[in-house]
C-alpha cells in the first residue's frame, strides 16, 4: 500500500522528513517482514543467486531444471551470483550488461553433464559484461568438437573475463565460425585464467569478420597433464588469427603434446611479455613453438610479433622442431630468451623460401639448441632472414664478382663474408 509523508525545508535549506517507525514493520503486531519467496523482479538487484530461481547445486539429475532456472535468472537480471556448482545439459545464452559472478573458481561454477558436446555459455553481442570467479567444466573427459566453454557470436567488447578455471574443454574461448552474425572481439580483458585438459586449443580467437583488436591477456595458464598421462593428440595452446594491437603478459603453455605453443596468423602489433613454455612435447615435424604467419604472396601485409622475455624449460622434441618460426611474410622480434633442459632436436629458427620473413633476435641464451641459422638465409629481396642475432648485426647482402657477400659490423669493423 502506498503511503505519503509530509516534508519541509528548514531555514538552511536542509530537507526535514519524518518517517514513522512502523514503515519497517508489518501490520500484524510489528513483526519484522519476511523476505519474499519469489525471485526479485527488478533487473538490477544485487546478489540475486541462481538458487533464488530454483537451481540445485551438485546434482547431475537436476541438469535440465538447472538450465531452465539459470537461463530465466540471466534473462531477468543483470547481476547474477552462482554460490555453488550447477550441472546443465544445454547451453546458456547471455549478452550485454550481464555480470555472471561466482564465489571462487573452486567452489562455484557451471558443469556440463557427461556426454554434453555443446558450449556452456553462448555470449552474443556482449558489451560491458563480466564472467568471474568460477569454474566452467564438463562432467567427463570426452574430447568433442563443440565443448567450447564460452562461445562468442557477434560483437564482444568492453567486457572482462577473470578468475576462471576451465576443465575438460575443446577450447575455453572460441568465436563461432558458422555464425551468420558478423563480428569480432575487441577491447576486452582476459585475466587470471586456467585451462586443464583441452583437446584443441586452450584459448582460440579467430575473427569472424574484421579483426580482433585492443585486447589485454594477463596470467593465462594451461596444461594437459603429466608427460606420461596426457591427451596423446597434438594441440595448440594459444591460437590467434587476425588479432591486432593487443598485449599478452605472463602466458604459460605447459605439459601438453603440441604442434605449436603460440600460433599467430595474420596478426600485427602483438606484444608477448614474459612468456613461459614448459614440459611440452613437439609431435609434428618442422613446427615452431612460436609460429608467426603473414599473408602469403603479400609482403606488405606481414604478420608480426614482439617477444620480450621467454623461458623454455623441459621441452621435448620427438621430431625436429624450432623455437621461432616465421612463414609467409612473418616477422619476429625477440629479446631475452632463456632455454634449458631441452631434450631432442630443437633448433632456433625456421623459415621457408617463399615470402619475406625475417627475425631480429637479441640476448638469446641457450644450452641445447642444435642449429642457429635458418635453412634459407636470404629473402627473395636479397635481405637476410636473420637480421640480428645477439651482438651480430646483419645489415646488407651485396653482389660481388664471384658471388654474394654479407656485410656486417663486428666490434666497429665492417666485414664482408661470402655466402
């Protein structure tokens, strides 16, 4: 029932409003009002939980009920809390201005029932949203094609994904390649993410249209188990295509069989800071732990990467493999790398005869790398593939009467070496 109270202003202009004490009590004897049984109708109430809508934690038999309850909660609220872990049997759909919050990645989250081969969340045209402090996992280890924990459709921007743990997934993040809605992922933060047991990529962003740009990735980690207890297939932990103007800080690729640890395809203006590679086993010949591709046949559209600080530890190579690989007009600038306890035939750089690939490498420290020079030393334009290696600058290739010479400067002295 609506009640009206009189008010006035004092001589200083301050509001003078007297509210009767019984406004906070019910009419039946002044007992405190009981909280409502039905979920709040307001879309902006703080601390609405999925259990307010009937979700039941820790019970796989409630998966269908939970999916309906949680979806209704998402539809009716902007800020939604997951106190526990809830099984579902079909994807949940979310979008803009949605805060999906747990109470810790070990105690809260969403679990796909055993056999579910579908995303846990489909985020479509999501602006100004947040996923945080929960686990997103599946109830069994059965590598499928569609266990992409968070599937993006349309524009995903100005959002935050932090303090999340992914288990038994195809990929933690993926852009739907079959979507009829064009879009990309830009100006987002990905922070403090952990992925355990993945069958394709821990993190995969390939632009549906345009380019993925302006994202920040910090403290990302992934692994597939011990060396003798892991998925046998080769995976690529980090795969980015058509990504630009983005920074990556402390990304860790550990304990998996791999093609590459980091694959950047048609990317530019990417900075990888303090990367860590440990316990990987290279399974396919002539691949690079860090692979950068430009656009084939287009030297003006190079793929580029800057690496500042990289640790390699306990890497195995069942086949010949490389640390850095640039192909189809790829460019890699790397400084401050430390390699140790590598097993097998690991070489430093790899390129091919086509395209204008080149490397700029400085302060590269290594113990077990077997080969430094690339198999192809010159680009088609006559410039060296390896422009700089530690203290040696390779400036120019010039023709001579009896062949080509490489001009370098060593300790202030210009030298010409026949190649």
